[in-house]
C-alpha cells in the first residue's frame, strides 16, 4: 500500500479521537488514550468488514476482482 493511505488513515483516527474526546468532555491523557484505542479498534473493524464484503462479492460472482480499484492500477 502507498504511504498516502497510511497518512490519511492516521489523520482520520486522530481527528475522530479528538472530536469524540471533546464531545464526551474527556480531559485526561488516560481517558483520551482509551478513546484512541476504541477508535483504532472501530476503524480496523470497519476496514475489515469492507474488505471482507468485497471478497465475498467476488467469491459469489456478484462483483469482479477489480471491485476495489488499486491506486497503482489508475496510472
């Protein structure tokens, strides 16, 4: 994967962590780190669900193997 995807994922996780921490009025480092871990677990679950769904659709013959366009394929 391209480093660009890792950078975008990091920005999304940090933005969600700060937004949820502000929304729930978390002030201590311990509370914010708990929110960070929850966001990382949720982000991992969502990405796994999307990739799992695409593999299931390919396996069932509903979608083609290029269902998720790779960044390298666009060039």
